C-alpha cells in the first residue's frame, strides 16, 4: 500500500511502496506541487524506477521556476540507490 499525505506545514509524507501501480495517482498529486516542498520519506519502504520518475519529472518542472523537492528521512537503501544513480546531485537530500 502507498499513501501520500500532507501535514500542516505543507510537507508531503510518503509511506509504503511507491511502484508503477501508484505512478498515475502519485503524478496527479505531484502535479499540484508548485513551490519548493519537503518530502518526508521516513515511512517509505520501497521506490521503483517509476516512482523515481515521478519525483524527477516534478523536480524538473519545479526547477524551471527556481523551486525544488527536498527529500528527507530516506532509509539507507533508498539513499544508496539515489547516490548510485547520481540523483543526489539532482535532489536536496536531508
């Protein structure tokens, strides 16, 4: 199961498994992001290439307006994937 929630500060909270089966619904949510936004991944168990693609598409769109996604609380395995793919140069990872 995958969920996207937003807290009172505007941080998006991702939980569960972000895979291709959730790509379309996640893209609808991320298309609403118009300014720099923190993404709390403390409850994110897994992210597939499709999930990463949603984040990259959103990041590219935001960067056109000098905005960005800020990823925080990634589990070590996901951080490793992002570093291996060079995505630590694309995203701010806290």
